C-alpha cells in the first residue's frame, strides 16, 4: 500500500469551496516517457500515450495508477493531445499540472487541425499552469479542431466540476470550448492571446436544447481571479461571431473581473456575445479595442431561437468599456452594451462607457405571441421580466446615441415598462473622428441622434420613464442641439427632472417623433411639450469638476443640481440569485461600492475597502475621477431610490 500525504486546498471561488483532499500521490509525464516508465519521478516518467491509456487510471486508491486526489505533473515539450480517461470523485479532484516544481514547464504544441487538452464526460478535474499553442489557422477555421482546451458532456454523461486555472493559450483557433451538458465549469486566471476565433466558447447542442444546456459557468468570478483576452477574433466569416467570451444557450453564467482588448487593427469581433442565456451576471469587466470587420458590441446579449422562452434576466453592472467604433463594416450598431431580439429582465447600471459608437442599446423585443406561448416563462420567479432598467451609468463621447431604445415592430412587444434614471451622458452624437476610423457623417445620416433615443412605436409600451438624467454637450459639432428624441404617442411616458447643459447655447431642444418618423422640436423646458412633459426639467451650468476629463463630480457651485430631482422612494428593485450569489439591484450608486478604475493602467480595477456612505447627488450617476484615482461621492445630498 502506498503512502499518501493529506493536504487541504482553499479556493477563493464560490463554486469551488474549501475542499479537503483525502489523499495525494504525485506522477510525472513527458512526451515519450523515461526510464522504467513507472510515472513516479521525472526520470521514470510516463509518456503521453500511457497517461491517455485508461489502464493507468483507477477510480479507487491504487499505488500505481491515477486516482481521485492525485497530482500529475507534465514537463517539457508535449506534441500529442492530452485526453484524460478518468475522473476525480465527489469533491476530490485530480490535478493535471503543467508546472512541476523545480522542473521544466510543459509546453503543449499540437499539430495543425488538432486540439490541446480534450476532456470528454469527466468530473472533478483541475487543469493548471499549462502553456498551449494549437497553431494559427490560416486555412478554413472549421477544418479541424483548433482549440487549446475542449470540454464536452453528453446528456447521460455530463462533464462536471472542471477548473481551468492559470493557463496560457495562444496562436490557436478557439482558446477553450465547453460544449454540451457541462456543469460547474470555472475559468480563472487564464491568458488567451492571438486567437483567430473566441477566447472561451460555451455552447449547447442545437438538437437537444434544454436537456443539454451548459449551466453554472463561471468566468472569473472574484477579485484577482479574472482572465485576460488579448487580440481575439481575426480570421472570421461574416456570419460567425467570435468574441472574448461567447455563450450560446447557457444557464447561470457569471462573467466578472476579466480584461479584454485588441491592440491590432482588424482584431476584436466582440467582447461578450451571448445568445439565449438565462441568469447572467456580468460585472467588473474591462473591454476595449474592438476593431475587426463586422464587429459587434463590448457586451451583448440576444435571443433569437425560442420566442416562448426569452433570454434573461441579465445584470450588467460596473463594467468599463470603450473604443468600439462604428463604421461601414460594423454588424448593426456596435455599442458598449446591447440587448436585442428575444430577451426579458434587464438591469444595466453602474457602467462607465466612453469613446464608443453607442453607449447602451436595448432592442425591446420580448415577444411570446406566437407558437402557442401561454404568457409565462420558466424563470420568472419574482423577477421584473417585463421591465427594462437602465440607470446610474456614465456614458461619454459616443458617435451616435448615448442610450438607444427600440420596440419590436408590429406591436408584439411584451416589455411593458422602461426605466431610464440617473444616467450621466456627455457628448452624445459627436463627429469626433478620434472615436474610430471610418466615422460616418452623423450630421446627415443620423440626424436624430441624441443622448437618449426611443425608436419604433412607443405606444406598445405601457410605461416609460426618463427621470433624473444629466445630459451635457449633445452633438458638440452640430448646429442642431437637442438632448432627447422620444416617441410622442407613448401610452404613459414621464420625462422629468432631467438637467441639460451646453456652454455653446441656451437653445436646447427635445424632439418628439411620430409613428411615421416625422418629428417636431420643442424647447428643452417648454410648457408646450406633449403631455406637459419637461415642466420639472432644468438647464444651466452645473459647475462640475471637469466635464472634458469625464470628471462629473459636483462642486460647491453646483446649485442647479443640488436639491432638485424627483423623490424616487426607498429600497431595491429586486434581488436575483446567480451561481449562488444574491445580487441586489439598487438605484443609488454607480460603478459599484468603492470601485476604482486605475488611472495609469486602464486594464486594472482597484477595489477600495472603504464603507459606502449614503450620500450622493440626485441627478446623474456618481463619477470616476481620473485626477484622484478614486470614486468620490458628493456630500450633503441625500440619495433617494425607487421601490
């Protein structure tokens, strides 16, 4: 009987709690093996063929075989696909480690059209510290496997509890793929770079739907555990969207604390591309530099397969997004955050979005009027599924609209209420060509762009609210200055307590559009606006700290803002639990509790440990200050929130 040491391992992730390993043996693997091939030392290592052979694995403790709790170290140059044939068991993981202490790290370089590490219907495995090069694909990206790590599970035999941690995958097609029935899969601290296709791709079977949906997927998950995605998405077909993170038919998805950017021209299709995702939390990510042809948005969710089962709910909060320009090669309207086609239950708040095509675009299109839908949806457990909330965001320097809302044509929309509160929107609809190559002439082609826009029939919505938004310097290079473009015949719309400022003029306008797209301009605070809207709006210099530097903090001279604004009640909108984390949805602050974006390193988030105070301003979002590298809240102005 062999002797095994007892160790305890603690992971700072909610899906991988503190786990006590009951036993541990250590084995070694090189490409061709060495010595006696016992696997017990580097000089007697197994070869890859032996590791891939099920005869070298056991489901119970065995002194000569890999069993639950063991560690397998790989060393040196590996040129053959790694395919473990065995499992860990009930919280006792088998660790496949590419960095043996004191020995040469493993570098896995597989032949073109082959993959790196392949996991088929396995449980309780950890893939740690690998360097994988699966070759650039200059040929058809669908001709072969081209992945770094592949995880697959079938309906009857899923892959579960797999941890992919601290690996570097480069010069490949896909970085990591999780496909089919895969559950409790976690990606942390990995670096994905120079990939033609997506960094991490999680998808369902297209022929099984709900029986095969990937679930409880965590990408990042906590401070210091995020992944990096650098130069992702290049050789792409027009209809295949590659992304830093792609999720197709996934349930319970957490994407947090990741960074992603491209510093090469024509790289970066999308940041997050989600389709038919249920229960998604996207927070504290930093994405920028998407310039590939047919690019989409930094964060985007849609649902276009099952009208009776809309994607959602989505919480998208505290993300820093920029440099996603629009030009004639963009797919649709690229934006910081988008929700389109069939979705419901939307909460977008506390994001900092700047130097981008559109800040936030919500295509309101929850439609269950066909195929015998009964008006219910399987996840609507005390969630405001028929409402969209966009609030407390900072949006600055957009080529087109700051916030763009649409309804589904034909009056089929099931989204009833839209709330646009407490947003700060600066320099929307700018002609500034520094926002990206190929900038269109917005003056002639997008004449109706403003800080906040509602397109398509507003009459299909029961209620829409545009309250307490701070709008500054709209259309800064245009003679026509107006802040909002709203639908005149919305059933019940409230536009009030908004504030506008532009140093060029006091002749600020708001446009009301008819169903036939004809419109009329009104003075910003005119008493003749439809339905007496705007009677509580205000205009004038708010005397902010530094608008041009995106420093929207109030000063002692900010008399126009202090003391005004609607009473928005008390309490949270709702609470949604995703991957075991209860997410409260408050009105009253932006950028998170003490969130700080580092002033010198834009791809770093610093978390301030201070307790959040209860003061702030009641018009617009709280603001990041590049001068103090701090999140400053205005004192002596009470925060009020809506039930």
